[in-house]
């Protein structure tokens, strides 16, 4: 129940983040800054707008919710098949009790 609710919130958050990112104005001309554009590569970024802050907040919520969902959905057993076979005793039954002597 909790996992389904958090997954629903996660999907809504992702859709909202995509929309907010698409609304924003581009800061530079992409690769134009490397090819001689008027803007410098590490120059001033300008003022921080509402959408910039909103994107940062939604991005932080996205990462936190992703981490929580991965913790909730992890498998109950984390052992390997060999460890489980040793716990059951199947491996020990297959091993010989005493080493065999070479035949002459």
C-alpha cells in the first residue's frame, strides 16, 4: 500500500519535473559557447529564477523518493544460491567423507 502510494507520487513528480524543465528558458546556445559565442563557458549565470529553485527542489525530492523506493523494494533475501545451499546442508551431502586413495 505504501509502496504503491509512493510510486504514484514519484510518477507525478517526474511528470511535473519534465514540464518545469521544458518551460525554462535555455541559458546558452548549447555548443555555441565552445565555438565562439558571446557568452563565456564559466561566466556569470544570471539571476536565480523561481523555476530554477523549483527545479532544484523537485530534483532533490526525486532523488530522495528514488532512494526510499529502492529501500522498500529490495529483495527479502540477499544471500547467494551457494550460501542458501550451505544453510540447507545440500553442499555437505555431496562432498565425500574421506578423500579417495589413488588406485594402483
